[in-house]
C-alpha cells in the first residue's frame, strides 16, 4: 500500500469512526398542552367538549416552536379511569396535505392505560421553526372523555370515521379544547433546548385571539427560535400554585409538566393570582386566602426542585387585576386586601426570592396613572388577562440573557 492509499484509508476510517461515535441529536419539547381532568356539568364553566367519542377522528393544529428532522407525539390518558384505545393517529405538515401515519412500538393502534401517556415512534417529517402541524387521532370505540386541556385557543375539528389519512377532515363539530394531544418533541440540533413556562390562564392565553398564536409564550417562542431554543406552554386556565384549581396545583404537576420535559434548560413561573383571588368567590367560597409565607414556601419548593435537576428557574411578578371580571359570576375576584397581598408577594419576588432572575411583568403591564390596573393598551377588556398587545409586551419584557443558562465551558484538549 503506497503512502497516498494509506492516507486515504486512514481518512476514511477516521471519518467512519467519528460518524459512528457522534451521538444522535437530542429530543427537545417543541409544543405542549398540560392535561387536566374533565370536570362535572355543574362546574362554573362548560367543558366545551362532547361527553364521549365513538368512531370519530379529532384533528388539532399545533404550532411548533422549533423545527427538526423528526418528531414524535405524546398522547395522554392522565385522568382516565379506564384504558383509551387509539385506532390510528397521524401528522400532517400543513392543512390540506396528506397526513403521515404515526406508529407506537411499530403498531398503528395503541392502548393507553389509566393515568398514563404514550409517546409515538419517531416520524421522519422535517419541520421548520414556528411551523403549524395537524395531529389527527381516531377513537374507534365508545370513550367517555376524562382528560383534556380546556383552553386550547385553537379550533379542533371532530368528524365521523377514521379520517386520519384524509387531507381535509369532514367535520361534524368543533371544539377549542385539546383532546389526547399533550406534547410534540422534535429532534433538533445538538445545542437545542427548551424553556417551559408554567402558569395559569394568563399563560394559557385565555383572551388571546383564537387560532392566531397570540399567547405571550408564542411571542417569546418567536424571539428564541433563532437561538435554537423552544418555548413550551405549561399554563392551565384556573391553575394555582398551592391548591388544585381547574387542574393540579403547580407544586403537584411541576415534575410532569416541567422537569420531565425533554431538553428543558430553563423554566419561568408565573402563577399565584388565583391562589390570592379565588378564596371568597364562587370558585372557593369558604376557603381562606393564603398567607405570604405559604406562597413563598410554594415558590421555594419549585426552585429547590428545579435546581436539583440543574434547571434554571425564573419567577415573574403578578400583574395588576383591579376591577377584574366585571359582569361575571366572579366580579368579586378583586378585593383591596388581596391586592395588598399581591404587592407584598411582588416585593419579595423582586428583592428577596430564591429565583435565578425575576421578570417584572407587573411593571411591564400596569397603567402608570393607575398602577393597580392593567394599562388600557394591554388590557383584553376583562381587567385581568392581557390582550394580544399585552401578550407581546410580556414576551418583550423577558431578558433573554437572564433566561438562558450559560453554555458549558469547552473541554480542554
């Protein structure tokens, strides 16, 4: 073997060894909808979903924050009392395109046990940053719905029969809730990572424009996508920090919805206003308002658990809410003593909390002339939830350098 041949053979062997040793690209959460238990018909708000499905397909649109070369889909039966049989599922890269079938351990059909979730096999569908995909799920047998995500802010279609492979679904009804679908992961670049935002209806996007991706997490995702960072929304409308509300308490669901999220590097916590304001209302008539030390202990618990996993955690101050929810059964949501507690909590968050950094959303959204109220330009009209402009202002208030952990130092060679 001459020198040139030996050199070529060595180069080929080195390239082959390097390729074999290169780890696969990591899986990163790119979209999420935290599951909630379906409530009874006598609850203050209607569920907006059918009581059951049978021989029907549900098609839902989800806008990814990061794209990738492959994706996988997470389906949940978190609050079911019996197994859920999924007859088929698919993903389409865009409305009107022919969907690609999903598999679960190589099979089109999957049974999800009560209290469990199932992750699909990887699907070779390349996606872009901020691309909307459509996920279809076919339920062949009669199924009483026990798990959902109430405030999806996106119209989903329900039609008869197995339409998982149909480019256009022939719908017989619609809902703005999420059914079965709780997460989409992508296989992105080696440095890709996720930011999870855990919160209540303000994060869930309660008054954001329907079907337009106007939640504050959507705007934050647009800021972070060029950096290879995904943003996933772990908000639940009616969610609370310490007690169950319209979903499990944040201290209870923190592991499932935040720490177990693939690729999580940072978390933002914006929750607590329902802890303060629910007591004494139709939601919790005889419940006492929590004390400041109780709220502080709840936040500390989240910080300790995040740091134990090496996850950076940021807190956010609670925006103003004077005059909230007028003309509704919750018109007594705001009370001056509750606002005093909010101010005390915000002062602690700014000055003495254990968070790695704090995002001052109170300062970003309040009316300078009436600081106990949302600024009119940012108010959706219910004096509690920001509108689209307010959601943009919230995303703009996030210091990206404070949010993202410093990259690990290069290893000396």
